[in-house]
């Protein structure tokens, strides 16, 4: 029902078939896996910075 070229985003974890259908989650316009991967790295960096570690 969305326009062509729209990105499907979700920070994860998702409930397949409840929140997002598997066809949409695994579709060509889905960036869910990339978003989850990048989100983990960002959270790790923030925790490191907030811990006060000196490099």
C-alpha cells in the first residue's frame, strides 16, 4: 500500500507476522537488518563514551 521507493524501517527485534509481514520484512525496500546492525554499533559506542573510558 506504500509508494514505490519507500524504505521499510524497524529498530528490531520484530515480531514477524504480527508487526510486519515476512514479505515486507524481507522485501527489497527493507533496511531492517542494516538498521539493527548499525543500532548495535551505535549503542556500543554510546555506552563506551558514557562509561568515561579514556583512550
